[in-house]
C-alpha cells in the first residue's frame, strides 16, 4: 500500500487508491508486484479487506496486532480470512514483535505453540529494532548466529515473509480454519475519535476527490480535460495522512500541523479539478432559453435521483432579496440565511436531481418596492421548546435542554424511549496509551442548560438552538465572580421541509482534559444486533455483549452510519466526519471528542463543529434507504451560478444511470495507463445477488471487468450506452470501458 494505513477509517475508494498507487510503485521501482499484505501495526482490520487485497493482486496477509487483545485470545495462527462476498486470503499471525533477541526460550515456546495450533513446525519470527521489523542490529545478529551453532536449539534460517508463505503453500491448506468476520482489535479503541480535525479532513477529502474524479471524467468524455496528475498528487497527500499513527490521532502534535498543510494543498488541487470540470459542463448547457434571472446548475454526484437541500452563497455585502424558480417558472420555497454580517446564502429544496447529473433552476432578485419576503431568521427566545414539520414533531425539555420526544408522523412512531441528543461528558482515564485507548471510569459530569432560541422559522427549515456550558467539578477559577465554564456547546436541531430526517449541528469550544464527549439516543426500538457501515459494506455487531467474543466490542468503528431496527421499523444515526459508535440494547451513542494528554497534550482542544442526523424508516435497515441517506448527508448537492448562453446539453440531464438502487457507483476515474479508458467502481450494498443495467454517458467501444490494478479482464456485454451486469451480493466491482 502507499503507507501502512489505519485499516478501519479510510473509505472504500481510499482503499482502492492505497493499493493501486502502492502496487504501481512496486512495479515501477522493483519490476514486480507485491504478493503479501504486510500490515503488522494497524489497530484492527475491516471485514472487506480480503476482497480489496485479492482484487489488488495480493494472496497473503500478515499482522501480529490482534495479539494485543485485552479481552480474548485470538484462536488461530494460520487461517483463511473471508470477506462478506466470500473472498478469502491466506492469513498468518506471528506471536509478537521481537525487538531484542534476548529470550531464546520464548522463541522455542512460540514454536511449540504454533506446532500445536497448526501442525507446522516452521515458524516465521518478525525481528528487528523498532516496533515492527525495523533493521536488525549487529548485536542481535551475533546472538542469532550463536543460537544457530547450538545443536540442541531448533534450526534457524534467514528468509523473507514471502518465502515462508511459499513454504506454507506447498502443504495442504484446505483444512485450516476460516475466519468470516472483521479482525477487531480489543485495544486502542480511542483511535476512532482522537484528533477530531484529522478525521474531518479525511472524510471531506474523500468526498471532494471522488467528486472531482467523477466530474472530471464526465467532462473529459465530452472533450474537456482530466487533471490526472493533479488528482493523483491530491490523493497521495490524503493517503499518506491515513498512516496508522496519523489518521487514528495517535501522533505527536507536530505531525498534525504538517497534515493540515497537506490537506489544504490537496483541497486546492481537487477543488481546482472539480470546478474546472463543472464549469466546462456548465458552458455546454443551453441556458439561452431562460427568460430572466441567473441560471443555477445543481449537480448531483451520486448515482441515484435525489431530493435534497441546495444553497447558493450570495455576493459579499449583498443586501437584496432573492427567490428561486424552476425553469417552468414555478416559484420554489426558499429562505435566506445570514452566515455573518457580510455573508448570506439562500437555501431551497430541489426535487429529483438526476443521478450523476444536473438540474437547472433560476435565481431572481426581488424588487423590494413591489414585493417583500417574510423575515424568517429573526431570533427569539423559544416558548414552546419544540419544532415541527410534515414529517416530525420534536420536543425539548425546558428544564434540561435534552430532547424528550421525536414523533415520526409518517411511521406514527415515537423514536425515543428517554432523553435523546444528550451530550455526555465522561471521565476518560486510560491506564496506558492515552491517545489510543479509552478508559471510561463510569463517572459522567453534568453540563448546564442555559437557554434556547428559535433562530429560524421559515418556508425551508426550522432551527431550534440550544445553549449549554460545562465546568468540571472541583475546577477552581480566579474570577472574582462565579466560576467560569471550561467548555461551551451550541446545538441546532434542524427540520427541513420535504426532507425525512432530523439534522443536528453542534458547535463546541472544548478545553477539557481526560474527558470523552458522546451523544446518546435511547431509541424506542431494540434488537440484539446493530448494523454499521464499513468500507463498501456493512457489519452486524452485538448490542448485548453476552457472548465471550463480543465482550471486548464495547466501542466500534463505522463509516457514515449505524442503525438499530427490527421487523417493524428502525432508526439510523448518520454522521458527518465521525467514526466511533457504541450501542447497548436500545441506546446508541456517537463518539464526538476526546482530550488525551499524550503524545499530543493539545489533542482536540479548541473549536469544533460537527453534524449528525436521525433517519427513521420502515422495517429492517436492509429494506430502507439508509445507505442513500448517509451518502446524501456527506455528499451535498453542488451549485454553480452561470449566465445565458447556447450549448448542446439540455437544462436537465443524467450522465450515468443504474437500474438497481442497491448498487452504488462510488467513483469514475480515468485509467492510470490509458487515456482512452475509464474505471467505474461500484458495490452491492444490501447483500442481494443483482442483475442490473448501467447507462454510460457515451457509447463505449469495449467494456471489460477489471480490478484495483486496472487490468483487463473478462469482456462485459453492452449495447449502445447500456451495460448489463450480474453483481454478486456484497461484492465490489471494477469496470473498465474504452472509447
């Protein structure tokens, strides 16, 4: 891979790039591909990794980190590790690092145990200075040479991991066990949360880069440019910062200063590529038929038709009123939001924006002498402490500021069984490895609810804002008056008309020490398992932790969402830029912030802004639109103001369509080694074998199956722009099409 990355936090497309760029480096510099995934020090391994590894030409995997478990002893040393789609990879677990060859009896005991566990009497030992096989010292080599001379000591030979795996493959490996689950590390659980800002950079960079690749590809298919080298440079910064002691938040302070610079550089590059491609497409749209106003192009980077929120930032200092119209001349409900004293934006709900395409609207200025819009953003103290739209009624307890009810009018269900959206400040004192480990003591600190304001009550959204603060008990301040709080919280509860989710936005000024912040929702539904998103897939984990192997999974990783549901209904807790969850019975919590002192004493201190949302649905999560809603929450619609001009593209268009809603197109990029070929990445999201049809923006000359390395594989049937495809459940598919 490009680096030794964290193996839970990067998204699916990041995994494709880690392996593609890493293998291309091997090919360019050593004339061969790697066969072995060498990843000894990452903090657990997502369930889809075998599929990714095999699709990148790897056939074996080595790590020792699961030996650090604090609850269970992993049962196998040699096994087949299987992904949800059935892909298997040969996996070997050595016992530990050997930083010093100072205990030859320990090595003999390891060999004895390995023989008993596997039946093999040859053991691979990872040795060298450092914590995972750094260079051996002269003293270490002298000790090994002395052991080799002892006739009573097991034979010692020097070799490579690849040669050892080759020796294993000479034997019958059909009988060795299969592990059909994630490789969860029962340790270092805090790495899903520590250093909030780098988690935010990672998710937003993945979104921006895949958007830039998609629209650059679409532009290039119609004669525009594809900024391949710019996109590759941007990706490499992001991949580097997925290193397993950077992205998990377990690095020293200085690396986060460097990482911030890298991310900003990548943002500039990717934003340039995205805007260049969007402007190229926009210039080809025929807006000359629009009578007056400013044409607004709304781009949808996702592979399904969607109804969602769009916004347009108005010129700085502009005090005029505006409204939005469809191209048919129908006024669309809109609302002007004040960002600060000089900046405003107009928000509105757009319906049925085509998949991987666009739709045109019109922005018109209102003559204040003829017409006035209702003032919708005047702040006033909340009296009823609740807000309501056609989907939900949300009620807040005026005594403590927590949500006491969320009633879903469509399902006719109350979503909560107790106080929800509760910010929990939890004492967090790990015994070791501050940034890595969570050490909850069971103590929860109270925060103080100050007041609430209804800050928006308009035709598009309603926003109830809650204010609270926190002073750690026992804290002594030198102010002459009452103690002054350490941390401050502003929470917005947001209901959008025509959007069937409840949004939350939290602003925090965080100055705590040895404290973890979670938000808790006690749902009115419960089950023995909850479902979590992993890279290009899902996993179910216990909510009761009664089985021995589940007892260590009290804090788990997820990508964009987690869900708790039964046969009747369920609720998904969707996040933007967060990765840590826990679910006990009916209570689901999202981990928001930590404040370890080592190795970075400034970790997470300062200002933060984060968003999450609730999406209730009928039936089990597999029957719901949770996957789509989570993508929509993380991939907002993109708006672009333009002028009146002629062009050969219509005012509304889908470039790529797919018949099956359970098949998600995540990226479209130009092939690395062929400027006349493009790579489409897609995956099956609900565990169902699927026959589907994909419509491309142009007629290809050839379509083949490919892999992460972009090799040509079996030919794929197509007719004109339409590709017929059979997709195995839970599988990731890479297609390559040529013009």
